[in-house]
């Protein structure tokens, strides 16, 4: 399930909920540049803010870290190498760059895409 909450006139929060036995929050995104995605075990999978991003494995170890504005340190992360994540059988996240974060909800031939 995807909840879209209007906080202020131009401020939104997207909350992705798990639809299975585990009914917790799988991810949230704001249109102000903040986001966190969680592994099924509850540990952070991805954390984004206005300046940096971090990607973690299932044990909570940081695998990638990047700055949106300083390209000299890491080339195996956005904006040079996209990150694709499958939150569940219907919802996928693709991070290409700070202004290109896509959430896709697909069921059979029906789909909707959001640019966060």
C-alpha cells in the first residue's frame, strides 16, 4: 500500500506499507529530499537527505555512501550508478539522481510511477 499525505500546500510524504504478515512501514519519502527504506528485518536499507545518501545491507552495514553535490569520492552510487530496490512484489524504487527518484507500483499490466 502507498499512502500519500499532504502536509502543507506543496509538501507531501509518501509512505509505503507492507501488505503481508509484517504490517510495518517499508519506506517513506518526502518531496523535500528525505527518504528512508527498511529491510524486512526492520534495519535501514537506504537513507537519503538533501546532501547525502547511504545504502545498507541486511545486517545494517553501510555498503555505499555518496554526496549529491560532490562527485569526486564515489562512482558506484548515484548519480553515476543507479540503485534499484524491490520493496515487495508490487513496489520498486529506482534512484538515478537526486531529482530522479522513482517509485513504481505494478500489478499485472497495471502500473503507476511517481517521481519523488
